[in-house]
């Protein structure tokens, strides 16, 4: 009898260039393809916010539909489980005599712990009875493999030292592998498992409560391929450096981030297309800069691995806690786009409506939360986690720490002058007008005024 294996999809919602999937397909023909939806992600327990908001879940849902269609064409289907991921995977393995589990290696510390927990529980069970379960996991979310990068305090001290390490030592990006080509072998032996999971459509009904206002992108591997191909077929890459800081415009930056975060496409696939573009059209400062930004992403990934739980700590890597607090009213106004700063309001309203915000917008609103409103940065990071379609644990919390001055930044925090940024990036006020950044209710910022402050009682 064929041994059964399980492929656990996480932030790698694709069939192409999926390294653990390729590795699994080389050794197993009877594979169950599984994705777990965790109900806890939809309850507000992350600094009062949900881990997954409407926009991102819609993109995840579309990616899962796309995966299922691709698997169906090959004689398979995607099994959706609903519950705590560790418990669901453990039960599935035990009930279906799974001989091997494969997945992408997680970058986030809590996902790592959960993966370790599963491995150790299954190893304990094996000691008592059945044959050992095999585990396959590889780095699948990065340009490089862990053994290519020298993760030590010197190389990871700053982005510049990391980039010099990568460029100076000429560390090569591995070319994409072809997972999909390995899958057709499986057509004859669709997996026979006792648990066929729950209906994705029913879960979508349950968790997608708000009607779609504005779709920024459509999630899924096919959509990612089309977008990246279209981008590199245009002339936009050759002027990226001049346009990348704009607040608006589809072509002003690559818009690769949602697809990278969902794992609809791998950074290696994008890197290869960038090199192909340079070979055909010529390399210039702009095409170099796209690679440079992908290296920023890469740096944050390995830095998150190095920092572990410190990535989420108020003090981060700093010696002292930031001088911020938590003002619920200010925070609410910031989230709703109802602050005294029209540019900040416009960016926050765009985020609420689309799940996306430009890089410059993110820097400005994050700086405003930390420096103007003096609010604990972790609330801002958690709100971004809920709202962003491109939420990525390493890039989000790493960038927030950077702005708050508690991250890997030798120069301390970043404060953006909002008036100056408005004059530079929205001189005619078009972006502010588009997103209704001028509000009437912004002031006063706090409803407590001086008469409400406790009076010092003379003794
Ligand atoms: C406070 C804050 C929070 C952020 N949270 C996220 C997040 O959750 N997920 C996310 O992908 N990016 C995050 N970023 C980084 C950046 O804003 C987005 O990657 C970028 O705006 C996405 O648009 P794009 O794909 O058009 O980027 P482009 O300008 O076209 O850049 C190309 C690619 O390079 C990478 N990149 C560019 N800038 C950065 C950066 N500063 N840090 C890491 N990677 C970068 C992205 O993968 C991006 O797709 C955050 C930035 C800030 C300041």
C-alpha cells in the first residue's frame, strides 16, 4: 500500500516553486493537501484587533479557490480544516495514518513554536506505537536559504551591513524550482482520507461579513503570475526609482507585496523575472532599486528569525522603553482617519477601504502615531496586521519597530514632518481630496481639556 503524506499550506499558497511541495512530491505519490483556518484569527485579541481582517481573508479565500481549481485539474482537492492549527494537524495525521508532513519553515516565532510542538508530540506518540512520521520543511518565503546567510550580530546589525554581506559575498539567489511539473504523477492516486474537511464557501460566508467595497487585487497564484508578467512587460520597472515614493498610482510601485505575503508567488520567481527584464531592456538604477527593496524584505525576514519574540516587545532592541502610552480616543481617531492631519486621514481611509497603503503613506501614518500622537507603536502594528492585504509578520513588525526607534536602526526612530511630506507628495491635495482627508471632527484630539485634569491639592 502507498504511504500517505500531508502537505500543509500556510503562507505559500502556490503550486509553482514551492520547495517543500517539490521535496514531498519526489518521495510520495499519495498526498493530502491541507489548509487550516483558525477561528481565533477572527476574534479581536491582538491589541484589540483581529489577526486577519476582511480584506486579507478575501485574498486568502481567493487564493484557496485558485489552489483548489489547480489541484482539481490534477485529480486532487484542497482539504480545509477549521480549528486550532496544531490540534487539527495532529488529529488529521493520527486519523489518516500520515507517514510524512511537509510545510514551509515558518519565520514567526509563534508559528515556529506551534510547528515544534506538533513535531515533538508526534515524536512522543511514535515512541509508544507506530512507525516514525517524517517531517519536511524548508525556507520558502525568502530569496536565500538559511545556510547561505551568515546570521550573526555583525551582518544583521543594520540593513546596510546585511546588503554588503549579500552583495559583497555575491550570494546567489537560487533559481525557482518546478513543483507543478511533479504533481501530474499523482493523477492516478487521489488520496483516500477519512476527513475531507469543511466547506470553504461556508467559512467564507461566516467570515466575510462586509460586502466588498474596493478590490485592490485578486488573490491567487494565477492572478499573481498575470500581475508580475504584466508589470515586467511594461516600462514601469525602468522608472521605479523616480515613482516609488508616490502615494497613489498602480504603476508607481510594483504592488508585489500582497502576492508575496500570501505566497502566491515566490521572491525567487520575481527575482528571476527582474533579471530577465534587465537582460532584455537593460539594467539601470531603477531596476537595481527593485532588487534593493526585495533585499529590505529579505533583511526583515532573517532579522525576525534572529529577534524571535523581541520583534513584538514594546522595548524591542532598545535599551529603554519608548516614551509613549496608550490614548484610546486618539488611537480610535487615527484608525478612523479623523486626526488633525489630512494626509494621515487620507492614508488611513485608503487602508480601510482597500487594505493597501503606499510605503510612504505607511511611514507617515506610523510616524504620526508614535511621534505626534505619542501612542504605543504595538497598537498601530496590530491594526496594520488586521487591515493590510500584504501583512507579513517580519516586514510589518520590523518596519514598525524601525519607525518607533526600537528596532534594528543604528540612527534611532524616524519622525516624518507631515507638512513637508504633504507638500512633497500631495502638493495639489489630490490624494487628500480623493480619500476625504479633511475632516470636521478632528479637533480636539482628546476630549479631556484642562479643566478635567486633577488639581494639585495644597497640603
Ligand atoms: C509601518 C510599516 C508597515 C509595513 N508592513 C508591511 C507588511 O506587513 N507587509 C509588507 O509586505 N510590507 C510592509 N511594509 C513595507 C512596504 O510598505 C510594502 O512592502 C510596500 O509598500 C508594498 O508595496 P509594493 O509591493 O508596491 O512595494 P515596492 O516599492 O514595489 O517594493 C517591492 C517589494 O519590496 C519589498 N519592500 C519594499 N519596501 C519594503 C520595506 N520597507 N520593508 C520590507 N519589504 C519592503 C516588498 O516585498 C515589495 O513588494 C511596511 C512598511 C511600513 C513603514
